[in-house]
C-alpha cells in the first residue's frame, strides 16, 4: 500500500506486489551444473534455514543447466520429498540463461538466487530480501568487499575479484562493490522490465544486470556477508575472466552509443521526489546547472588552449573564431548527452545546427570585446586578451545555458527520449499458480528463453499483500549446519 506524505517529507515507495493464496513471497533459485554430490545437502540446509528463520512463505527452485550426471534425478527426488522445492531442467548451459528463464516465469514477488556451494552464510538472506519486501530497494546484492564482511579465500581469488571490480569502476563507472558474489535478489516487477535488456547468458549476467540497473537510477541495496571460499568450485577462472572482459567491452560500447533503452527503466517504480513539480523551481534545473557548469568549465579550458594554439599562426579574430567553432561543437555534444540527457542519434543534426546559432551569439560577444580592446589600445598584451575573453565567455555562457534549456533542448522529451511504459507497482505482472503450493510449475510454459518478457506476462487483479506470521516452529534461534 502507498502512504501519502506531507510536502516536507519523502514519499513512501510501493510495497511488494500482492500474492494470491498459495503464492510464495520469495523464490530462491539455485542454478546447478553437474552437482549431484552437493545439491541435496545444499537444498536441505537452505530449506531448514528458511523454515526456521524466514517469516514468509517461500519456494526453492533448482535450475539444472543441462547436467550430464545424476543431478536431474537428485532434483526430482528433492521435489517429490520437500513440498517447497521445484525443479526445472534447461537444455542449454548458462547460469544467466537459467536465472532469466526461471525468474521470468516465477509468480513470487521477490526473486533471489545463490550458488549451490552455499559459500555465503545464510544469515544474510533475510537482510538481503527485506529491503525488497518493504519496497525500499529494487535489487539487493551480497558484498564480500564491504569493510564489515568476513571473507575466507585465497590470495588468487581475492586479487581477481578486486581487480575485476576496479575494471568495472574505471570502465563502466560502476558504484556497487561486488558484482560476482553469487547471492542476489530482485523484485519481480523490476525483473520484468530489466531482464529483456540483459543479453549475457553466462557468468557476466550478474554484472550486466547491475550496470543497467544502476545506470537507470534503480536502487541497489548491498549486504555485507560472511563468505568462505569453496576449494572444489568448478568455475574456470581464466575463461570466465575473458568472457567478463568481453561483456564489459560490449556493455560499455552500448552505453556510449546510447543504444540501450534505459529510459524504460528510469524510476518506473514507486514515488520519487525528483519527479515532483515544485512551485517556482523548474524540473531538473539544479542537475542541469551542475552539468552545464562542469561542461562549460571544461569547454572554456579547451577553448583557451585552442585559441593559444591558433594564435601562433593567425590573428586574434581568426584564432578566436576557429577556437569558438571547434569548442562549440564539442560543447553542444557534451551538453546534449550529459546535461540534458538526450541519448541516441535522433535530432543530433538539428541540435548542432541550433548550437551553431548559439555559437554565433557567443562569437559576437567575444569578437565585440576584442574590438573594444583593440580600440582602447593598439597592442594589447596576450594576458590582457585572455582576461577579456574569459569575461566575455562568462557572459556568453549564461546566455548559452538559457538558450539551450529554452530552445535547443526544450523538446527533448517529445522528440528524442523514448517513452517510458506505464508502470503499476501495485499490480501483478505474471500469472499465478492456481493449483496452490504443490501445483504444476513449468517455467518453460510461461516463458521461452530469448523472448521478450513484456509479451508473456499478464496483469492480475490488485490485492493487498498479506504476509503470513512467523510459524510456531520458527522460533528456534539456532542455525543447524
């Protein structure tokens, strides 16, 4: 439910979508490949922990990635013996493919996954999903690199993990601390829109999902975890690292070109105070001013360097005109993308043409100042020329911002931005299991891998979440290992 807030407080976000009778609040997916030895103890330990400590209904889904050993038989055996366990087998390998298929078909409002080795201590599971249940966050990840995390692993894996996250921060400007920890959760209404944009089907799936979510402004909650390395892990480090670097290059290229439709993800869930119209304050003005000032400062330095270089072989008027022309083209392109948030090639030529008009006004101001300086003294010093040009550029900068905002990019939402689909946070986005907790569960019948999720989900009636109270046998504070 939504709680109305006064103008002086932040608005409440939507709580999780309602669940019909028999629909679990949490669906934990365990992707496996040839894990006949570890699967049964993992599932039983996870089930025991959730039964004793998790206050809401849950499901455990085993996603078999085309195993060639007895893993499918073990999964079916667990499904028949434990009511909250489901199993699903994919014909192709790929952890990302398994997560996308099962998550997209699940009817639970909170979706999570963890690795079969259970390297992450299970006491972090409830803190992981609680912000999603309350509506505070859109995604949640376990972090082994947080200062309060307690991690036991070798120096090799520690070096690789930290190096990979440094690469993500340097290349994709990622701000989350740990992309590779196999302990994550997402709201189903967020997954419905986010998952079709994620291309990777392997180990890079997590990173790509987090980068896109962060770039779109979704809220990612991080939970410090206790983590013990599994010495018998079957992950091929070199191949995984190579595939991850290829994924970083692909995603970085897509973000730079503006080909990803991130507008459909930007704050479609809940109530964001930045979306509100405040009296006497134009929407987005503060952010645009900051972006414009940063771009303007860099453009001024760029202009002065160009002017000093052109002045070596040209007169002051010619050097000024050339420097202004080159810096104006760069300035318009930078403001278009960074200040006013226009992505993609649509309208770029028109914006540059209008930017040249703004450049002409700036040229008139700066050229006029040089004419006035030359009229006052026949041989002005170079430092004096630069000082006059800085003052003239400051005046031209103020005028340029006003023209950019009111004229050049005034119609950006109508012409250049892609429409954001209507989001109804209080509505269900997937079909519910009408057979209760033990009814048939077949993700393939609801979703085919590679198919857009938007075409396979149907809305259900609105309802209020009714979370079940803690069961009597959940009061045991112990955690059997």
